[in-house]
C-alpha cells in the first residue's frame, strides 16, 4: 500500500512538473522576413542550431551553418533546403577547438560575404572529456568560450559595416542556466583534473555572459548589439558526448520534462528577430524575456580581467584588437 502511494505521489509530482514547464515555455512570435539578410549559425547542423537555421531560412535569409563535421554539415544543408525551398544555404567547416580553424573560417567569410546581420553563437559541448587542445586550452572552455570569443571579435568589422541606425546587427550567444554554478578563476580555468566536467561547462557559460556584458559596453553607440540567451534544459545530443546510454536518457528526460530542441530554439529566435530585442544590448534572455543572470556575471572587474586573459590566450595582438572595432 505504501509503495503504491509513493509511486502515485511521484507520478503526480512528475506530471505537475511537465505541465508547469511546458506551459511556461515561450514561443517566438515574430513574423519578420529576412530577405537580403545574412546570418551565421555555429552548430547549425544539429539540435537547436538546426531548428534555428531552418527557421531563419524559412524567412528568406542567406544562412551559413558551421560545424567541424563535413558529413553532418552537408546533410544538414540539404535538409534545410528541402524543408524551406531556400537554396541560399551554405555549409562551412568550423572547429571552435582550433584557433587556426576559427581564423580560417572568419577570413573566408570576410572575403566572400559583403554583410553579416546576425551572428548566432550556438555551438557548444558538455560531457566531452577533460583534456587540453593543441592550443593549450581546456577543450570544453575553448569550444564554448574562447573560440566563440575570437570568432565574434573577428566578425565585428563586418557586423559594424552591416548595422544601421534603427536596425542594428545582432550577436546572440547561447549560455545556460548552469552558468549559475560557474566560477571565473582566471588562473585555473584551463586546468585538467581540477574541475568537475559539469562545473567546467558552467564556467564556460558564465564566461560567455561576462564577455557579452563587456563587449556590449565596448560597442556602445555602435549599430551592433550583443545579448545572451538561456535556452533552458533542452533534450539534445549534447548529452551523448561520452556515454550513449546516459545521453539517450538525458535527451528523453529533458525533452519530456523541459524542452525539445525546437522549444529550446525559441528564445534565440526571439532575440534574433524581435524589434525590441534589437534595441537592447548586454541583456540576458530566458523564455523570450529579459531576466537577470547570476549576480557575479555583472562584476566589471572580473569581466575586464577575463577579457584581457582571453585576448592573450587566443593570441590577438593589440593592433588586431583595435582593427576588430573598425568598420570595413
């Protein structure tokens, strides 16, 4: 009898959680068209990124999707074209775990594209191992933060060229509610065998929030805005990096209790498309609304120190940093 009662209570609680979560998941309602606009979606070949890229292609944008896997990228491009009838979809290789790859990708875009209206920094990894890349940075930190940091700065001249008064170019970085457990310990961010893997993920995400806040100040009075989105707990294959069985369980659990990849994509789409969202910078969005990130994500001293260390680690010279803030 006791066991049946306990199971009943668990089922009721689980059902209540599902109903609450699903009822509070916001949807992007913008009907904005994007003909003549160019967008880049990193990690736009799977999960939330694929949904984002497909939606923007439906709206008529020129969509550039990027990931480090040729087969996946080619397949995603074909799928987006098939689903949207928009043939103006391009796949390019980008490995955020390689500074060389980031620079090559940026140089290619700057050479071949004459505008960039929206940069969606969506790519990320979670349970991907505790090791250093060839560039000497922790793999998770480099993919989620340092690579994105470098890529964003390299694209600033094109973003500044494209943005106009009343229609700013937009940078959207994908954070996570787990930024709340993140810590910016400058001297230890890239240490292996030091942090719990989930904590490293949280570290990378709070770094993204601090970066967006700092960059928004540096872009003040320009026609470029940068905002951060928290998609919530989303059932994507990002959980399957180490253990397929565990990953499958996490994907099903998150999709059932929290958000599917399509639902997780909605806040990023809102920030990319909504008129009012394009008029703010340095904001943190969840469920298509501005909310507050964890308090320490607004520490100006930490943000400045992180900026300086990041510039050093991605090997940007002072002259290169200055050039990033000059419009083409």
